[in-house]
C-alpha cells in the first residue's frame, strides 16, 4: 500500500550554523504560525504517469567505498531514483575527469540510478574560486569563458553514458554567495555568461542524454556576502540575456528551516516564501517573466537540519520531526507537483568529518548489510526508505548506446605494461603481475621488505622500494591511483606507502620527477586506507617508462620488518 503522512502542525526549530549560510537574508521573524490546514490522511498522490522523483545527495571522496554509498542510495530511493554528487576541481586547464568520477557514474547507472553531477571549481579552504575568464579580466560575454567551457566539455564527454538514461550536469553552485565567488561580491552577469558558455559547449557534444542544470542558488534575500536569489536571477537574465535559454531544467535549493511542509507556496500558507519546500517558485516566477514557463525543476538540495542553539525562540528540529516532515514532503507534496522531477536532499553521509552531522541521514560508522541497507540509519532514512516509490521513468529520447567510456577496465595507461620491482614476494597469492591486472581488491604486489632495527619508528625513510612500468610506447597521464591490499579484514590497508615520488622517462635511463607525496605519519586512517587513493599531478606527464619510488615504508609488527603491499596501481 502507499504510505501517506498527515500534514503536521508546525513545531518550530533552530538551525545549525552551517545552515545559516543558506538562509542568510531570509525573514527570520516567523510571525504567527497558521493552524494545520488539513485533517486526516490523504489518498495516494501517485497519479498515473508519475515516475520516480526520489533522490539523495551523496558526499563521497577519493578512497571512499563507492559501492557502499550507492547501495545505501539504491535502498533509499529505488530504481530510477536520483543521486547527486559534487566533482571538483574543474578549472581552465582541466582536460579529463578523474577516475573516481567515472567510477561513480558507472556504478550509479549499474543500479538504475540517475546521476546528477555538480561540477565546481577549486576550493581554497576559505572559499570557492569563481570561474576564470580566458585572460583573467572582467568578462565581456560568453566568449570570455571559452577555456573553462572547453574544460567542462572535456570532462563530460569522457564520462560514461548509459542507454536510456540521462546524465544531469549542474553548472556550479550557489553563485549568489561570496563564499562561492572567490570571496568577492557575486556577479550575476558574469555567471550568466559562464553558464551560457558551458551550456553551449556541453550541447556541442551532440548527445541528448547530457542535460544541463543551472548552478542552484542559495535561497533568501540579499545580505552581507549574499545577493538575494530573486535579485540575482532577474539581474542575470537582464544583463546576460542568453542565460535564459542556457539550461534544460531549473535547479533550486529549497531549505524550509523550521517550517513543516504544509507551510508552502503552492497552498499559499508559507510564512516566508524563501523558507519553504517549494521556495523554487520565487525563482521560476522570474523565469516566466523572461519567457521560460513550464520548466522542469530539480531540487538539488533541501533539508531539515537538526537543532542547534535556538533562534528567535523556535524549538529544535528533532530526529522525529525531521523524519516526519521529510517523508511528508515526499509523500504529500513534491510528488503531487508535476514540475518537480527530482529531489535530492542533503546529505546521505560524510565519512570524513562531522561538519554536516545535522544534515546526515546515516549514523557515523554505518555499514551495509547483505541486502544493501545501512546498518545505522537515522529515522529520516528509515521513513523515506519505507515510502512506496513510483516506477522508474522511461526516457525514450535518451536511447543512445553505452559510449566508449563505459568500459573502465583497460583505461589505465599502465594496463598491459611490463612491470619490474625492487623486490617481490611470489608466494601465498602474491605476484608482481597482479599490480596491473585491473583487479583493485584482494592481493597484488608485496615487497620482500627489510628487518626493523630496535627503536626505529613505525614509518621509516631510510629504506626504499620501487615499481617500474614499461608502457611499450609513450603514454600520458595526469592522475595516479594506488589501491591497498584488502585480502582480509585484519590485513586490509596494511603496508600502504607513506611517501613516494613518480618519475617518467623515454629511454629508461634519464628520469624526470613529476610528482611527490608525503603523508602525515600521525593519521592512522592514512596508514591503513581501505580504498583506492587518488593523486592528481599538477600537469599531465608523458613517457614510455613510469617509476614509482616508495620512500617511506610502514612497519609489520608480526614480521618485525618494513614492506609495501598494493592490490593495484593505475594511471589515467
């Protein structure tokens, strides 16, 4: 049976400090809260023809277990549901996607999930760098962004595409915030030029499965460090008129704050139009003013953030009402608004820090059971996962075939190369030839090691091991992947190198160092990583020979010696 939720009387809440960024400038006075507008349960909202619009925003990084995160997503949203993920950086000099980006999309497609990919620039630690013009100066039109537009094209045209399913590309993120615009005053005209340039570049690929979304705006009114969403959209269309036709669907961030879903713009019950589960209406009304009506909407971020210090006396959002309101928003509202094609709430789980815990749908340390369900779901995950999902959409216009990027198994330039090593154990399932056999799990290459002298630390830098690859002909790469051993739970990640250099040569004698890396020895998760680690070169390197020199090795307590052990090495 279909599950429908009552429309609940509002319980007010406070928001996390992070959430304030999204709503800065909104009217927080709240005013009087209206009484519940309805009584009793509604009937099913899934009319004939309604297709799956459920989604989730993942937050995975290089080395994370993509299968685990996407299994969680699949269990939550069902076949034909959506998964949003951010890939960065894409800058003027970018020439190809990172391998993890391609792996993520392919694995999503294999689960019948539709990827929504936000491509963004570089994060400095303080802010995101705005798109750079070709000459570094002020833009005069879309042509000022030809280099970054070409970089977007180079990335997207090398991503996997599946027959019958689209790939949605969101161009940037919240450009009306100084935080997303190099710490400077947001520039609607410049972003409009940038959006137009990227849209034209992606459409020149000539595959209708590639669908373009605008970079969704931070909702709310103008304030310090922020241009209001409505002001930004109107100014962008006025000053960069081509931008009105530079998206296939409209992306929006709808953060309702402490307002339950029955306070919305559709029903005329919103206390603050910018703080509602359908705040996108504030923006699409402006689209209609400029001649774009009937546009499909993708809510690429939304959330009820768990409470933090109270604001204006409002109560906190709790686990219980977060779950109730989110499930009700899906079951009773978004699903009945035809323009809403996908909703990807923020976020599933960030396994690397606790900055976003108020938004996360899983508990830290969650794993996946045999059915793909998380072992530590929070109530919001459980309630939404329990909703019946509409059937997966049929995309008749997107029936192209899998492109050449679909087969990732032999894309590493190291695949098939002749490999030599400083030492290698060729027993007990270990073998040097396994280090480029495309199998990224289990055993691989294991050095013979050196005995530890009493008093030496866990990581040493006075003993080295190396791998050398002869590609046969000159090859080029800009990214290296090292996969740790994972032959059993006890040994997983053990003997992962803590520092190394990469050099290239055309003749095997004269070498040029192109990359170096040195880990922080105190980081236990780096000492024993549980997934592939990605390393981006500053610029693409080329040569017939590639040599990796491991300069800091880790200690094997049982054997009283130092080793390197890797399941696989790849270069792209």
